C-alpha cells in the first residue's frame, strides 16, 4: 500500500513590510496556481505564530512517488520561476517531501 505524501514549502519573508503583500499573493495567486498545476486534491498554508516571518505551504499527493515526481516537473519549474520573478531574494524558501506515517480521525 502506498502512503500519501506532502510537498512542504517553507518560506521566510525577510522584511516585515512584505508580509501582507506576500500573504495576499500566496493566497490569491500562488497557492491556487500550484494546486492546479500539481493536480492535488488538497493544498493549505500556515503562518507560524512563534516566528511571524515563517510561512508554510502543504500540497497533498496520493503517493510518495507522485510527490517526488513533481519536484522534477515542468509544473514546479514554472512556479519557481514565477516565485523568483515576483519575490527575488526578498523571500527564501526550502522544499521537503514528507511521507504520511499515520492519521487519526
């Protein structure tokens, strides 16, 4: 049985003045575009309450393989290029693939 997996994108907004603009852009443009491009059923995002410049986005895939495959896809390359065009070095980010180990509820 294959397990579900998530692509986690962790972004750090370097300047407090960019947080509101980044939040709106991610909510209205980037998250919906990425969800569609990745073909996932669920995508969500969070701001850290303990580190207010830290933003996390999750994209849930049906399998580890599907999540791993997206990291080399044209879809992610286009999204990365758009992110870099809009934010340049004002927002840094990392990506991780997380394998769902268990669920309750």
